[in-house]
C-alpha cells in the first residue's frame, strides 16, 4: 500500500528527530515542551512535539517570526530538489557567505521549520517541516527568489548585436582574409586593425563569432588559414535564427559534444525567454538558470517547471562526463554555464543590458532575438550602382545571404553594409560553383532596379576568362566510348555528372567513397567496378534542432505580502524580553534565554525556563588569546565550525587540531566550502566565533 506523500514526509520528519543523539534530542524537547518526566517514551515525546507544532498558535507564531532572509532560504529549499547545503550555497552565491547561510540553516532547524535527512545516495538534504507546508505556502512563491531589480541607472545606448547581415559580411571578410588568427586563436594585429576599419566598434563581437565558427566547424583550417565550409554553413543557416545565435554563444566558450551543445543552448534560450519585462540582475538570472536546470521530477521538491519538464532529462545528461568537451561541467547545476555565457549572450542579442541596480550590478532583459520579425518572401534589399558597389539593407535571412557573399567583397559595415563586385570576388564565386547567369539572377532577385549593363558585360568577360582553363579535383568516372551514352542517360548517375571532361570521362559531384559507391550500385551498371585508389572522406552531420521557447513569463513573480512586518516581529522580541526581566534568574541563565529570544526559538513566555538552557561562550576577540583558544578547543570537542576574522579575510571551517607555538597557537582547519586544509594563527585572528552547532545535526 502506497502512503500519501505528505504522510510519508511526516514519517521522515519523525525519523529525523528519532535518530538524533540523545543529548540533542532531549535538548530540543526541553526547549519546546519543558522538563522531561521519567519514565519517558521517545516516540511519545516526538508525537507530543508534533502536536505542539500542529497547534494553530504555534504555527502562526513560527510563521510570523520569519524574516525576508528566512523566507528566501525556505523557498529555495522548496524549489530546489534534494537541496543540500552545497546546492543552497551555490544557488545564493554572491548573496550570502558560506558562514551566514550555514548559521541561518541551523537556526531554521532549531526553530523546527527545516529538518535534514539522508537521501538514497547518503547525502544530507534539507527539507521543510511537513507540519508547516500549508502555512508557508502563501509566502514561498518564486517571487521570493526572483526579486525585481532596483534600478540605479538606465542604459539608453542601442546594444551592438548579431544580425544576418553582420554574419554574412564577416563571412565575406573571411573569404578575403583567411589568415586572420594567430596560433593561439586570437586575431592578428593587422586583422584586428582591418576589422576595426571595416566593422567599427564590433571587434569583440566578431572575435567571439570567430571562436564559434571554429568550434562549430563552420570554418575549417587549410594551408592558407581558414576557409568557410559553405555547405555546412548553409545547413546551419536553415536553423531557427534564435537557435543559431544560441549555438554561436555556447560555441564561443569552447568546443563541445553535440549533446552538451544542445543542452547548453536550450538552457540559455529557456532562461533568456523567461526574463520578465522589467529585467533581472545578473545574480538573479543565475538563480533563474539554477531553477530551470534543476531536476524537479523525483518528487522530493516542488516542481517549478512541471514534472514533465524536458530539463529533467537534460540535467541528468548534464551530470555525465563529456569526453570530447573542451570544457567539462563538474558542477551539480547548470547555472555556472550561464555565468560564463551572459556577456556573450548580451553581445549576440539573446540578452540585452537595460541598466544597473543599486549594487552596481548589470540588469538584463530578453534580447532582440525574441522580438517578432516579419520577412518578405523576396525582399528588395540590394542596390547596385554603376561603380559595381552594392548596398545591402536588412531583410534577408542568413541562408539567402551566404550565396551573395561568394561574389561580393566587403567595403564597409555600418548602418548598412556596402560591398563591391570586382574581378577577384567574381572569380571566387565561380570557384564556389556559381555561373554568370546565377550571379545575375541573385542580384536581380533582391534588387528593385535594373542591374547596370556594364556590370553584366564585365561579369560575362570574367566568366569567359575563367572558363578558358580549369583545374578539377574530385571523383572521375571513366567508361569506354560505347558505354558513354548509357552512362550519361542513367537516372542514378546523370544528376551527379558535374562536367563532361571528354568522351566517356565525367567529373562527379560526390563527396565520399561511400556516396560514389552507392550511386554506382543504384545505377545497375554492373560493368562499373569499385573505386580505384580511393581516399577516405566523411560527410559532416547536420546541426541538431529543438523547439525554441517563446517569450513568456514562466515564473510567478507577483509580490506576496510578508507574514509580518519588522515592527510586529520587534514587538514580539520586546514582549519576550520584558517577560524575561520579570524572572529572578542567574545572569548566565538570562543571557542564554535572551540569546534564544534573539534566535526566535522562544515562541511564548512558557518557554522561558531556567532548567532548559546551558550558558556557553561562543565568541572572543582582541587581546583575549585564552578566550579565542578556548572557543577553538570547544569547537573541536563539539565538532562545530568556527569563524576566524583577520584584517583582510574571514575564514570559516571545521577545526581539526591545535599546535601551540610559544606565545601563539595554530589551528589546522578544513576550510569551507572547498574543504581545503589550512594552518591558521589563532593569536593573529582579530575575532573568533563558534558557529552554533545544530540540535538537529
């Protein structure tokens, strides 16, 4: 019989209390239920603790004392499946220090709002107390984690971004400037100067684009430098434009396997399309990426994208090693991927910088690629003058622009792209397989005016000159003269005859041995044997496609009222302190109970019991060397973390051992969160604090 999920969570919570060490178990019982009467039954005490939490007054007070920070952490636990301490630290990177987050988690455990248990893999995960789930529901929406930005300044400059015209113009540039990169992949000095002259202000975006071209194998290295793989580029250009830019952005960071490329491109587009109109700061975008990349399908968290989210499968694959990746993702989440892609994404129009917030952090909105575009079937965007200069206006897709770049040479790329048609560029077009008629048809197709007659005359002359001598490279089929007619008319072979070199000698337009052999096999001409002295080549695989997400407000970012105001919480603390002052207790006991009030453990005056608290000194500083040493020694015996503050840094970790050296003492610490071991001076520390151990550890 399968239990109701909430019932199972209550059982898990009870078990987490039951397995506590006895001293911790009895401490929590005394804090909330009072002195324990013997004989006692542990399970009955747990049931009484559950009944205490279920009381309406208890639940109302627990929730009313939650601060904005408390709610943010609780909400993260709710929406991040299998939320470990490490995951939460990664999620809140840049917002909370490790020590601050760790101490807040312990405090929420002491207050019975969170609890921990070991998952099936032996990892300690943090969960919300199931008795409080309903009460917390109104205050733990995604808007708590995805705070809207507070603008300090607005960016009014139109950002430089990718466009089909810019990509095409750069292809034209590469045709002429093959030797554009140094051995380390950076632009040569003369290349950089030429790019700045032709593409003013666009050197950075074109450098990133070059890296993407190389890593996507859209350009390949040859003896003269790099050449454009036209067939592969045309296949790439047939993809959705938003998908093209996402692949460019990911590939600019390194060379990846197909599965990794797809995974990262999907994440990037999903995040960019989910940013609301008012935008998100950089750190909130990284949180958004974390939420999207989280696998919410195992029932331990609350789905933010639904249990059928395609990102569930993506994240599972993300955790597999990518043997052929130049950059290996070792993170348990994918937000780190977006961290390195944000700048490039804003260059390429996937994101757009809208301004800065009060913390001087950049604020981004969805980029121009998500704006709806209308394309005419055959836009008239070319203007050809008598000097053979071609002005190109926006309106053509990259797929339509690539053939034009075969016979045009870039003159300037600014508001509009200006090209020149000259003898060298036209010869390059002939090399690419274009004829004079094809060049004329392309120009006429996209130009609203007649093509200058002197251009047609010049191209015809260049064509005659070009065809006067030809060098061929490829697969040649030779048959005897008596078999020539059969071969030329064979339906399997005829479409692949690129040129008839002589009677019975044909140049075939095939790209591999396998393709040539398959054509011969289909022809049924059994007198044609196998390929003589073949050289092995391989066809390139097309680019993977996926559905591009539309711009949508995926996440609920509506603001919800807080359970109480700062003033109301302060009133509770003042009332509890007033009750404490009425009690005739030793000073140490009063200080211990006052500390509990401050930590929001005291919910009502009934809990102000002297016998439930033991005073502990947890911090020391300045010249109090013996006090600092005592704190560290106590932390070792209690297996607690300590925080050591120096002039230039704050170190948090688990002290392992102490070595005394004359007037000082060194502590060997396992420093968090990286768990590196370091030796630190206790005497030189300005302040030493033991991070309170959790009663629920």
